[in-house]
C-alpha cells in the first residue's frame, strides 16, 4: 500500500502499518456513525468529507483502496449512500489513477 512508504523518522514499517490500521479503524467507526461521508466526484473519484486530523497521513485514495480490498461493510454502506445521493458510481479506474480531493470534495485533481 503506498501509504506505508510515508513514515516519520525512525518509524518502522510494522509501526506504520499499525498506525494506518488505527486510522482506518477510526474511519470505519466514523463512517458507520455518519460522522464522515463519502463524496463522489463527477468522474467517479472518491473522498471522505470531514475525516479530519485522525487520518495519520493516510490519503483518501489509499484509505478507499485498502478498505475496499478488505470488503469493509462500513465503506460499502457509505459508498452506497453516496452513490444514491450523487446519482453516479465510484469509478475504480479514476480511483486507481489517483484523482482526489483535498477539500472534502469541493474540488478534484489528478495524482500529485
């Protein structure tokens, strides 16, 4: 996972994995509670609105791909709600291309 390569000085790979897992567990809790919403761009890109500072350096794209790969129930439910509201689906190709938002879905851009 690309997020694993972003480590603080002296942080081990195992410690980074634990940090990512903690951030994703918190994201799943917030998705289930409705405190974080999935937003879908016009091209099918995805972001998490109101995720906040507890993301611990995990990008929206990395979080989405990881949780989707784990078949997260909380993510699937949040995506279903977002797709119904937006009237469009998440595009795996757009997500894989790295299209993302830094402002909760107000604007979107390509991979940095």
